[in-house]
C-alpha cells in the first residue's frame, strides 16, 4: 500500500505539480509551507492531517463497538457518518 501511495504522489505531482494524497501529500505540503514561513497555510494542512486521523480513530472505535454487539454490520455506521 505504501508503494501505491508513493506512486500516486509522484504521478499527481508530475501531472499537476501538486501532491494529491491524504496524509502523505498534506504532510509534505505542511512541511513545505513551514519551510517557506507561511505558518497560516501550514496550520490548515495540519488541520487536514488531524481531521483525517480523528476520523480514522472514530471509525475504528465504532467498528470495535459494533463488532462486540453484533447487532448490525460493523461498517454501516462509520460509512454513514462520512460527509
């Protein structure tokens, strides 16, 4: 999976000069903006990263909770919770 993510990053960057993936692309943009002393833009990318990680955490908690109760398919609620 990390190989595929790297290929997507490289292909997107070569095609449109922009990193195109969730965490890896946003983390690279975060570092780039901090390096160029654009702290406000860097903060926005950091918020993207934290939002992604929080969503992953919440989905995992919901899946674990419903796996124990076995009332519904464990993936229904996390999928419905996506915007």
